[in-house]
């Protein structure tokens, strides 16, 4: 798992300031920045669907963008762009590191 911390760079594609990308670059995980009730509902729905989640800093739950795009089709395009950006940044980090 590649951890992207945007708090240090000021380059913030996700509200939490942190995102995760799998080592094979197939999925990116982001924090679901909405009210507590919606976040709890999304967490329960993801667990019911058997979706793997990432527990990050301060206990925040990070959701896979692919799943979010399926569950929230109105946000599909924005989420696809975010995933492409995060995967690109993770690849750059891997190449530089």
C-alpha cells in the first residue's frame, strides 16, 4: 500500500489530506468527506458488499474509489479523475523512491 500525504505538499486531491493506492496501482482509497450519518451508512454498505476498507490516521475509514463510483454514480466522473491522479502520483513516488 502506498500512502500519499498531501498535507506536506499542499497538493490536495482528497479532503482528508491522505490517500492510499494499492501496490499494483489498481485501486485508490480516499476518505469520504461528508456528514457522520452518511459516512456510517457508506461504511455499513461497503462492509455488507464485502468491500475492503482502509483504516487510516485517527481511525478514519478510507473507501475504494471504484466502489464509491458505483455507489454514487453522480460523482463517477470526478472520482475517476481523482483515481487517475492518485495512481499517477503513486507511480511517480515509486519511480522516484
